[in-house]
């Protein structure tokens, strides 16, 4: 089960992805969280400080399994160079605009 505790942030991100033609990136990356849910884990989503990004926590029967970020990279953060505003590093050598999972 995926529980959205992002106070509307998930809907905002989905709308942005659709508007900007980034649905494939959103869907491919979000499916990784859905896979956990499909295997019986509970996935909780929360707002993140980074633009168009979310935090997530994965639990199994109230036991912590994994947490991380569903992070949006692009020109605004140097395509994941570790700087502001995401402070996250993308391992992709390509300058790609879209989402990735960080743990």
C-alpha cells in the first residue's frame, strides 16, 4: 500500500510531469516504489525540501526497511551535481531532466 502524506505534493508533481512531457520519467521511477507496495511493503510518501521531490519510507509490518528520496533532477540542480537545491548526486553521466530514487 502507498500512503500519500505529501499534502498534495504528489498530485503537483504528477501534474508537472504531464505538463512538461516527463510522464515516462515519473512513471518509470515511481514504479520502483509501487513494486515495494506490490510485494506487501507499506510505502509512505512525504513532502521534501527539494523542488518537485518527495521523501519516502518503506516498512514491513511497522518495521523500518528503507527510506530515501524521489528526487527531481534537471538544470535547476546541475543535473544532480550535489549542489543546491536538491543536494543529491545523480550517477547518470547524461544531463537528464527527471526523477531518480536516492537511498
